[in-house]
C-alpha cells in the first residue's frame, strides 16, 4: 500500500503541476500584475524510518515537479530504502543527482543547512528534531517545512455509529503498529458510550496475533527498535503508577523482537504520559468526558495539533467541530486521519509548520 501511494502522488503532481504552477493574475491599476512561481534550487530533505518510501515521495513529488533538486538525508536505519528511492528516479530516466542521498550523522546537519547551496529544508520527524532543525533553518534564514509528532484526538459523541467508530479507531491506532505521526492517540468518549467503546475496542485489539511479519497469519508486527518499545512501555507503566487502568496489554512479551501488545488504558487524566505525551506504538488512551464541550476541551488540551477525528451521525455538527472545534492541521469526520496527495498535510503548534501535498504543497 505504501508503494502504491508513492506512485499515486507522483501521478497526481505529474498531471496537475502545470495548472498549480501557472501564473496567477491579480487585478491592479497597473498594466499587468501576477504571481509567478519559481523553484528554490537545492532542497535538503530529512526523513524518518516509519514509512521509508512514502515520507520521501510525499516531499519529492511536489518539490521536484516544481523544478527543484533534492538531497535526501534518510534515517540511519533504512539506508537500503534511501538507495532504492534514488535508484527509482534514475531508472525512470531522471537526470543524475535530481535526488541524491547524503549519508551523514545528525551532528553534521547544521553544516549542510548552512551551506549556501541549500535553499530550503523539509523535515519529518519528532518534535525535538524539528526544534533543532528549525533552529538551524532560522539561524541561516532558510525556508523550512516541519512535519512533527502528534497526539491526535478521536472524539466519539453520543449519537455515533459504533460499528463505524470501532473500525476507524482500530485502523487509526494499529496502522504500522501505531508508529504513525497521524495515528489515533487519544480516544475521547462521552459518558453514555464509554463502556461500550472500551469493551468493543478492547475486544478487537485482543484479536491481533503476534508473529513473523513475513507470515500471512501475523497481524501484529514488532516495533522498529527495542529502545522505542522500552520507551513506550515506560510511558504505560508511568501512567498506571499515576492511576490509569490497564484493560489489556501492558506487558513486554517474552518473544524475540521489539514486540509490544495492543494496550488499552482507561481512567487517563492530565499529568499522565498517556494524556500529555505522544504514544508512538500500539497503546490507546481512553478518556471519559461528560459532553461535547468537555470533549473539545480535552481534545485541544495538548501541545500538539497534527490531526483529529470526530464521530457523529449529525454530519453538520461533525463538520462544525472539524472546522472550528478541534485545533489541528486536518480533522476527519467518521473516519481515521489519512494523508492524501490532493489535500494539504501538516500540523500546528508542536506538530510543525508549513504544508506538503495539495496545491499549497507545491
């Protein structure tokens, strides 16, 4: 699915870039006024491991179609994916060095950004990485796009269709074993639907089967690294120590690999890791609220702002909440958050700045 999406974003910009980059006339008292789009030049792209092809192509499809060239500093743990991305462009007939890999350590990034050849920077990664790279970009006055972490709220209202809710919330949480910046993180459920949601959601997560990712029967793959698994487990333990209730999971399995079981926490409150921090893995925080007003307060009680979702059969209400209620870069109604080449993608607050994809992404 990741590769098909990469092909889609390339096709989308190949078919639409000319329209998007056309001069835009502006009516003034002068003979002619218009906005013309020109490429920046050489862009530095710093990309993460969790979707090692899509993250690159999400940036590259628009950047290269706009006339730029790109230097790719991919995550150190996916060098073969980085080489494959570069090779794909060459195999497609692009000029040499249109997209070129740079295998460097993190402590060399400032030197690269400071080089006058680099005209802009795009980073997808953690909030901390964004603060560092954004600081370098500001220091050397380079335009920057930062797509960072998230703690996406999924608001479940009283009239929501629970079949729709469970399907979307399971999919939004378990995609890529929960290792997604736009994955569902906090499930904010009104009192009258809370018990039903916890029971049905936990029942679905119990069905995941841990095993070899190459085995078709496996539905739960390991996380990317042991240190990431251990950090996630520490967040769970810390939250339980402060009063969160463990419904399922929460135990590191005695199994080779960085596996972590689907985990559900209830009685989650402010001050816990499960409330305040991004849980980058298969752990769900369920927060009980009394009504829609409290739900929106909790949804926005975060330093992040990447995505969010609301579930209700009142589509007019859902649209109002999506547009003006939940503070995030993208809010979906009755579905989990997805990136789409046709739609702008990016966050606010500690989730980043700038946008990729859509017309604004080019």
